């Protein structure tokens, strides 16, 4: 028996509507409808809540193949979310290099801190790679 059939059977045994089940799981009724029609699976937290509500194990709710598919999907989503966060932080850091005064420049007998854009005393073979690196980082 597939997950969607098991969920529907358990819900009917407890005389719950999809709306009541959704309220007790803190999800939308359309999510429950989607699960029962076989068009998707709940996330791990919702599966735990379902198993607790109906007093069955997660293994009983899912077959081995469904469990593996669900775990792989969630793992890919978590990896994508993590990589998006890392690259977002990297993009912000590279943008800061353009505008914040991290570089020293000598002038009027003193050393001033300037941003990469205002840096003028360095030769082009140093400035060009900095600009290229900062400009291309969001596209990597």
C-alpha cells in the first residue's frame, strides 16, 4: 500500500476531514489533499507529526523506496539552500571590497584608507585582477 492510501485510510479511521488533519499538523488543507492524491510527500517534520498523531512509525507510513526518495529530495533541497547562502555571503563580501576602505594609499605624507574604487597608486596589473575577481564573483 502506498503512502497516499495509508494516510487516507488512517485519517478516515480517526473520522477526520482533510481540514481537521491539516489543522492538527499545522499545514494547509491543499497540502493534505496533495499527499492523499499521491502528488507529493510531506517533509520529515510533517511525517513525524503524522506518525505521532496516528501512533504509527514512519516506516509503517512509507515503503522503503518512498523513504529513500523523500530523504534524497530533502537532502538536495538542504544542499541547495546551503550553497545559495554561502554564495550570497561571498557576493556581499566581494561587493564590500569595492566600497569599504580596506586599502592603504599614501598621500600628503600620510597613509589614508581608501576603497578599491578610489585606489589610484597601484599599478594596473594589480588593480585589474581585483576588479575582475569582484565583478565576476556573482556569476560563479
